[in-house]
C-alpha cells in the first residue's frame, strides 16, 4: 500500500491536476483493484478511504455532503460507498484544496448536479486563471469548478448539524479549508495534516508555507477536544493527541531550521544536521525529512506567505 500511495501522491501532488490523471489512469488495473472503505464516525458522518485524499461524508434528511473526491475513475466506487451508507446521491461537494487527488472527481459529480464549494483560490487554480504560481493548464472543465466560493469560510446548516468551513491561509496551499462538524465533533483537515504516512508536504508553488501549516494546526487544536475524530488528508483517523504530536514535530523542526539559518548555515548544512530524523521513518514516504527541511527553509525565506500574511 505504501508504494501505491507514494506513486499516487507523486503524480497527484507534483502534477497536482485532475487533468494530469490520464498518464496514471493508463494503469487501469490500479483503480480496478481499489476498494473504497467506509468508517462511520458519528451519526450521519463517515470517512471513506481508497487511493488519494481521505473523504468525509455527511448524510441525512437534507442531503449528502462530500468532502473531497479522490480521482475521477473512482467516482462510481465512491458513489456506491455513499449509497451503502444509506445516503442519497451527493448534493454538495467541498474541496479542501485544489490538488488532483482531492478534486479529481469534481467533473463527474458536477455533471450529476452536485454543488461544488471551495475557497476562492481553489477555483482560480482549477480554472487556470491565476497570473502566476501553479494551476491547471489547460483549465479544468466548467463542471469541475466550484460554483460557490468564499474567502474566510462558510457555514452549512444541514442534517441536524452545523458544518463550519474555515479557510487556513497559506498552509499546505493558499486555498486550504478545514471542515468541522460541531455536533458530531469531527474535523477534516485536508493536507494540512498528514498522519504517519509521510512528512508534511508544503506546496510552495501554490502559496503554501510551513508557518501557515503550524498556525492552522494550532487553530484546530483550539477547536477540538479529546473525543474529536480527526480526518487527515492522508493516513489513518486521528485524535487530538495525534495532532498535538504533529504540532510538536512541526515546532521542533521549524525551530532547528530557524536556528541554523540564524547561525549562518546553508540549507545543505542544516539538512546534514538531520533535524527531522526522528520522524523520517517511512522509507516509502512521498516527502522525506530532507525534503521537508528544504520546504521549511524556503518557507522562512518567504515570510509573506505565512500565517502573518494577508491571507490572500
């Protein structure tokens, strides 16, 4: 599974485009063998796992809300998993960010009538409209684009719960959203949180910054309690204790890199110190310790893309 995840992430995160999928889709057997598994987290809330980003589902009398949708070829299997929960077809779809392993099914769900919601920058990047930085080229089809976008966030009052969608500025990308079910006490963090599978991925070219990731994690920690079920972008279901450990890892590595920079050390010299070694234990990981240290180093070089920025 690790090797499949690594290959999937490599193509999805580096290409970061639903339209980059056909190169991978040529290996159709990979998708044919994928099983979408459902785990119920609370009344009317579940997590789906397969290949790509973890999916959140809210379902009930007001309709089905999907959080992320993995790759386009998996849409029928995702629809079947939703139906197996006893849920209606997807009515609302929220993208936590724009990467293809989280938004690759947008066009399929858009064509069946789902309303797609996401941060402003998600639509901009999927549509290829941004003047600089990373985005779809060519643009994603109209049906794949969010039709309702927001800057700071939005609340959905559905299925007896209040679903809070909060933008986290310049974190994994510049368009990340965290989704929190208030009554069910479940939170979906997208790729702000990679749980045990790999070191964190900071998409610097898409406006990401490690300081924004740390700030977002601190905000979520203030929202949750010991009973909260936390859905990471990748990896197994997590707890507040797991997220605290992730925060402590971020703080330790950022502090070491910051000190190295202040001491006049080069990136190579800081990498040689192995500040991430204690957590860099998965040899199949998409992001290695050295790669994450480089992302931290570059994040500190560009403080405008941090939690202290304007959030645009």
